[in-house]
């Protein structure tokens, strides 16, 4: 995995997959048994080699903020700024407070701040020593949904404005897709795919990535020709040519945006579940043969559980794996 200077990337995966351990290894808090970590082209971690964290020019924002309760906001921020006069350190602290939108909060203490404000202070503290790289370990996980989305965009804008490279660890797909120019999907300590959010969704490298990213249902299928599959939901044609020979048994992934409402469609489904999402409604549809599909309808096309609806399949990006 290679990260371009000034970009923001994400490590995404379920709890316990190794995301935070990877982040700690980049920071220098964990040794590596094999492989190597390079910063600015220089090896900082390898078997038997671990450059001290304070020499890496890396800042870290922790999940629990890790602010010092007995220090004021500005003293928290300038805690890691060394080799500067007191006046210069205070100036840097004031600049960081302005940057994160907390000018005027310098003399407050962490317990006087909201969760979102504490997270901004933690970011300001990480930025104050002017690091080359910022590591963010699920920094928004304890915040409510609206605040975490708003703060995530603010952090993205701040890092971009400063030209600082960032690596974010998260288990939230929407957060990873919104912030990451590249996203790495991890499981069991392995990096399964390092790609753009678009490619992760439409071109998953393996079945785990396909299952983990987005929503959808796998259908048993038989390959009729390089771009045509026969399934229990009918014959599906896509935009790609598979290299397997005709007759190969496959599982094909159909995502909600592949199933399009069509009042004149020959394919019919019965609504078994619905989840209103504002502009869209996610329906679970059961076909007559028992197959269940997920479909996104515009929210003005409102149906109740038990209704019969017409649909058609428009799977432009066919995702399939051999059985």
C-alpha cells in the first residue's frame, strides 16, 4: 500500500481485523515482524528496526481523544510542540484553535467541552507540531450520526487545506467512502483490496470485499456466454466479459441499485420489508420462487409490505465468483 503525499486514505474493516494495529505500527507504537514501513521513502519499521515515534513526524488522533484533563485547551494543543519559545508555542496554539474553529476556547478545560469540541482539540494537538502524516483512529465513533458526518467533512477540509497526508481507520463504510481517496479493506490482518471507493463497490477483488462493501444478494447462476448469466431471476447481461467457459457455475451479486422499479416489468416481487431513507426507500422483495432481492425505489414510489411490484434488472457492473 502506497499513500500519495497530501492525500487522505482509509483503512476499513470489521472490529478485530487489524486496522488499529496497522495504524500503531505506522506511528511506531508497535514493532513489525516482517515487511517494512517507509515514510518519505525512508524505512522507519522493519524486522529489528523501529524508529522512535517522536522522530517520525507523525501525529495521531485517538478514538477517546486522550486529552489531559488538568491542562487547558491551549496547553493540550501545544503539549507536543518543542524547541520553541513560550510566546511562539502560544501563537501556534492560537493558530490551531482558529483552524479548528475554536478561537476563544483557549483557557477552557476538556470537561467544559462537548464531544465534538474535544475531538477538534485532539486534531489541533496532532497538527500543532506540523507533522507530515496524521493518523486518525476511529476519531468520530463516539459522536452522534449528524455530528460525526459534519466533523468528518470539516477534518477532511482542514487536512486538505494544510496539505497533510492522513490515514483514517474506521469500520463505517460511508465514512470511509466520504473521506478516503483510496480505501483499504482489511480482514484477519490482511489487506484484501486497496482501491478507490468506486472500484471497491463495483469491482470487488474477492467475495469478502463484495459482501462487506455495500448491500446486496448473491444468486446462483450459470454462465451462458462471456457477458450473459442465467439466474433464478432471469437472464442477466452485463458490461464485462468473464473468462470462464460457458456452463461455469457462479454466484452473482445483485446490489439494490441493480434492481430498478418498472411497473411494466415481467419480473414481479412481493415487498417483505421496507426501510425509508429519505430520497429513497430500500425494499426487500421476494420473487415467486423464493429468491430475495434488495431494491432502491425513489421515495415517492411508496409501497406497503405485501404489495406486488414490477422490477427489472439492470446490472451494468456484473460481480460474480465461482462456486
